[in-house]
């Protein structure tokens, strides 16, 4: 917000300056120009006893009027550029003030030009500032510190480029290049009087570097969004269950890959499993085997093996710093959220180009420049194409080495498929968090499969290597140099087309192939490099205790958002049943059940990606069997602990509202529609009322103050796994001070801010 206030001050001062020039300097300049024009005119003719004056237009662009305006203005305002220069060494003030002279001339001719230009500049500045503020607010709301660091680095680079452009502007318009050109360039070569090639080439080189950095930053921005997509895939891996008939379960993936079969015996409802062949974790999960039917399975098993060793280490390993410490509370820990900042640092390291990268770039650029200079018959498009695909091959080789290093540093999984499923059973995110979420208190553990009698529990093996081909710093430097060379290649393609259009069939084919290499690098090789560098950083470095504690606290804060959503769901049922019938948004009766589901799904799509992920996590926790159908008992027990008078009737009302298929159950589609209707685009008055009623339920002594002990006891009654210390930390995180108790208004403000991922300062 400080930058927006600064922008408003700049706008005000700019228009004040324009008004001062318009009504102070310009009237005097116009009056002087009129006086000079009157003195220069011949005597007026006399017709009929009256003088006839010749009209003069002060808004034209004739040379005569420019000359009159220039002579009328004071010398100290215009400068001495209009005087005839004496021979010999020019004076230092010969060109000073020339830019302002031209400005005053233009104002004399048409004062609206300056005001229009100021308005355009201010508008562009406002748009740039608005985009920066919008992006910053978006990442702040979602808690993406890495995204904020990326934006800061991005705008810092643009600021540096703008400062360099300003310095070049000063050098050109103060005559500095005019004084430097004779010292560096010899007359008769490319230097001639009246033309300054040094200024022109210097400005051209700056524009080339500016374009290079713009392309480089565009690549970095694309890599950042690629990293966000990788994080979403890892979140899916973290929620993948080991057992179950769901098509996305690990067991179903082993069945599709041919490692096991499932069948039902005649006259029995029990599912029998038979295992066909052993599983070997190898390079079939590498990027160059992306079209293999086992590619996704190998990637999933590799990721879950790294996650298992990180969260439940069985022994001290070299990459764990010899400590082997476990995660403090695995129920609230998200390994994907832990990897996100690490991966963000990998992308951020690409933006800061050091001197070594610049030096190496200049040295390697000498090779294609030498080829173009010596072998003039070789088209530049062919050279660009050869350089581009050489970069692609180098990136492919390095990505393959990284794949092999990651595979060797990962503890191997058991070869028997039953042992793999048992190893990862109960470790999905929703299974770990299931005991801490509201709902059924004594819910059964449906995914636990004990080992055969007398057999030890499965465990991961020892890693086959302790070191990688390069260190983490070496890989990062190579990745940064590769990205910078790629930006140089793309910039060369742009400049070659601007300088000389492509002509000839061979040149056109080479030019198109050079452009094709860019998306191949960004969409195939770069994601692999980002994933594997992130894995190496996690495997080889010690665990970050501060980051782990932060991720755990974010998981506990998500339970508060689940509480707010359930509170809104209770209020939604209450409002829908007002008047003795079910009605939502004008839809009533059994015929409108399909329209109600469609309306709810449409509103669900308006929720943010993080909100949708937390709602799906709640459904997965309530769908203990993984059948896609929610356990109804989960919801009515949650309603019962929240003070609902008749929880079973309330749940049946919600089911009847969306029961278009007459099953009497809540599927995932109905669950999304239900929470879309209850949570998305809800009026603030309804949300405040629901939270106010929840406050009364938690305030057991009804004294108007909700103590931290009442909060902790209330959440314990609702089977929400947030203890007394966690509640104190969450209150401190929001308010910034220790809060032994909160009022009704503070409770509502806190819950609203938590549901919108805001702090107390951001809300105000």
C-alpha cells in the first residue's frame, strides 16, 4: 500500500507541475511571442479609416512561429544551443538545457501535449503498480512466501533496467557521448560529423540486453508456474491411498501395470488378491520414459519412498545430518508443502545472474560469432538452430544424470508388491489426519493390513549411493547457466528476425526448428531438472526444523477452516428449512434437485484451489473405505458435537436437498455441491450470524468472554485435534499478542480472517 500512496503523490505533483507550466510560464512565453511577432510585422494597412491587422496563429507549426517563440523566451531558460558556436573547443554548456528548450517550444505550440504525455505515463505506472499489488496480495493471501520473493526479484530486475535506461538518456541528452565519440572512434570509418554512432550503438546494446533479460525473466516466470504444477501433482501423490478399488489408489495402479490381480470368489463378497511378478524401482519413472504405462507408478513409488524416509526414518542416514529426527506431528505435516519452498528456492536461484555466468556466456558466444564471421556462406538461422538444439542435448544429458542420482540416493522399496502396499498403508495425508478431524470419534482404521504372523514389518533398504555426480551447488550453477544460454538463444532469434527477415527455404526451416526447441526445453527438460534438484536438496541436506514446524502449524490452521465450513453448513441447513420447507435460491421441491446440484457445483468451481483441496481432504477423511461415498455418521456426529438439536434430521435434510438419484447417500459430487451452496459467495451477514452462534456454543459460562480453555475444550468435544498450546499459538499468529480470552467480535473477525487466509493487519 505504501507504493500506491507514493504513486498518488507522483500523480498529484505531476499535474501540479503541468498546471504551473500551463498558467505561469506559457502565458509569458506567448505574450513575448506576440510582442515579437507584432514588432516584426510590416505596418498595418488602412482601409476605411481602420487598421487591418494580419492574423497570426500561435498553435501552428511553422518555422517562423518557432523562431519567434525561441527569440522571445529568456536565454537562461532556453540555454545557449540556439547561439552560433565558435570554432575550437566547444563550451561545456553548449548542449545543457537543450531538452528543456525543446519542451518549452512544444508547450508554446500546443500545451496539451505535455499534459497528455504525463497522463499516459501516469496511467502506465498505475497499471504496472496495480498488477504488482494484485499479484502480491494473491500470494500473500495464499501464504506463498516463495511467490512473493519471486515477485520482488522480478520487479527489482525491472527497476535496475529502468535505471540503466535513465543513465543512457542522460548521457545522450547532456552531450556526454558527443565528447566521448572522437576519443574512441576515428573519423572516416563509421564516425562523421552530425552522426554519433557511439550513442546509437550503446543504446542498441542496452535494448538487446534489456530484451535478453526480459526473455530470461519470462522463462523464470514460466518455471515458477511449472513448479506450482509440480506441487499439485505431489499433493495428489500424498493423498493416494495404498489399498482400495478406487482407480487412483496404488493397488489399482499395480493391477493396471500387471503386477497383481483382484478377483471375487464365487459366492463370496471378499476381494482376493494374487501377485504376478516382483516390482523393481528403476528408470521407467524417468522423463524419457514418460509414455510408458508404468511411468506414473514408478514416479509415485519413488516419491512416497522419499516421503516415508523423511517422515518415519528408521535409522540415522548421512543425508539426515546424522540426527534421524522424526516429524513432530505427522498428522498435520504435508510433505508437498515442505517441498514447495525448497523448489521455489531452486527457481529463485535462476534470476540472480552472477559474474561467472555473464563471463562464461561472453566466452561461449565467441564461437558462433566466429563461425558467422569466417564462414559467411553459413546462414545465421542455421547457426542459431545448431546452438539451440545443442543446448537441448546438454540439458537432456544433465536431466538423465539427475534421474540416475535421485534413483541411487533413494532408499529402495521391497520387491514384493504386498510389502510395498503394507509399507505405505495408512500413510496417505487423509489417513494420517483422519483422527484429528471432526466427525466420528471411534472411526475404524480401515486401511491397516498387518504383516503375516511372525513376519517383521516391511521397511526401506539402504541407499545404493551416498554422493551424486555433482554437488547441489554445482547442479544449481549448471541449471542457471543453461537457462541463461536458452534466453540468449531466443533473444538471438528475435533480433535476427528484426534485423533481417528470413529468406530462403533452408533458412526458414532452420528458424522454425530453432523456435521448436524452446518449448521442448521448457516443458520436458526443465520440469525434470526442477523436480530432481528439489529431491536432492531434501535428500542430501539436514531437515529444516523451522520449516517443519511452520508446515505443521499450517495443517492445524486448516482444521479451523474446516470448523468454519461446518459452521456455515449448519447455518445453511437452518436457513434452507425456514418456513417448513427446503428452499435455496428459489429452488424448491423434488424436481429441482438436479438444478440444485448443478448450481452447487457451479458455486464450488468459484472457490480457490486451496479451498477445494481442503474440502476434498475432508471428504477423503469421511470416506474411510475409499468407495466415493461419505459415511453419514461422520456428518451427524460432527453436527451433534457442534450443538445441533437433532443432528440426524439435519443430515437427512441436506441429503434430501440433493438426492436426485434417490440413494439417500452423499457422493463426492453431492459433497462438492453441498459445500459450494453453503460456503461459496455467502453474504457476510449470514456468515457472521453462523459464527456468532458458534461463539455462543463455545462460551459455556455465557459471560461474554471466550477463554482459551473454553476454546480448547470446545474443539476437543468436536474431536478436532487442536490442543491448548496449539490454540494459544494460533491466536498469537493472528493477533500478534498473547490472548488469554477473546470477545465475540474478535472471534468472528478471527474466524473470517482464517477462512480467507488473512492476518489481522491484512484485514485492516
